[in-house]
């Protein structure tokens, strides 16, 4: 509920309260568009990311998360230039600049995957990690955001295995939702409440269970409290079938 404009006392109070209540602060959001075609918007986004990463460090969060951005006017939307090598290289230099400005000792800067901007796959995430080459860079995993084709949807259990096989040691925080594939031409993939789509939650939870037990697994993008309750009941039900206590 606070951002980088909060005073030091407020930040310290939140950190202390979380510690005393055995709560992990999963992430600090830095939602903005460093790739904006408007130089002023891009510069403002870069400063916002730096301040939010600093907040993540001070408040004891595991990571500061943003998407890479978009080369178009819609900050999280598709654009013809999003997947160019030049854009990949810009994401690398932007991320290095954000991390180097803060030099965090504990929190890391992370990029949430997207269907149409790097990273779009576990392999492109590994490529980014290698190119960025900073200890302060970690993985935020949102597998649904990377299911951007019928092949990945149909074979999503294997895709989940691939994500965890390649990124598991670096995963700091996870977003959990579901996805549907409709029969409307040409291809329509839509986000759904956990349990209402085709994502293999047995695989998802089995692989989560192999990570550090405090790795956050967060339901998102629902607007009603009842939806969160139904979704969490579904996740716990699948977990119980696997012998997991959630």
C-alpha cells in the first residue's frame, strides 16, 4: 500500500510488522514503460523503477517487478518492434542501469514475462539473465503470460516443467492464474480464474513445492473477493490431491 515516496519511518514499520507476523513481502511493483517511444515517459519510468527497487531493498521485499515495457504507446501492449534484437539490447542496458543505480544487497529487480515482449519463454529469460549479468537480477515467473500459442496451451504441462527446469534456482516470486483457448478464429487465448482453464495445476504445484517453501505464489487479476476464495479453494484442493498442505 506504499511506494517510494513513503518516509523512512513508515517503510521501517511495514518491514517490522511483516517480520513480526512471519509474512514474506513478495514484491514491490514498478509498473511503467522504460521502452516508451516518448523519451520523457521512458526517463520517468526509469527513475520510477530505480526508486521502487530501492524501496524493495529497504522494506525487505524479495524483488521489485516490472514488465520490460512496450515500444508502443500502450505500456503493456504489443508492437512490431517489441521482439527486435535492438529492443532486447535496450532491455539489457535499461535493467543494468536500474540495478547499478541501487546496488541492492538483498532485493532483486525482475521482469514479468509477457506474450509479446521479452522474456516470452524460459529460454529468452535465460538469455536476458546472461546478457544482464547482474547479481541483482532475478526471475519473476508468470507462466500463463508466456502461453502465447496453441502449442504451448495444449502442451502446457511440459511447458511448466521446462520453466521450472530452466529457471527454478532463480525464481523469486510467482503469479498464478489460468488460461483458456477458444474456438474463435484465428487464435484466442484468454486469462481465467484458477480452475476455470486448461493450465495443469498438478504440475504447477508439484514444481512449486520443489522451490524454497517461502517462495510466494500469488493469485491475481480477480476483482471479487468470492473469486479469490474459489480460486484459493481450487489450488488447495489440487494441492491436497498431491499430498501438499497449502
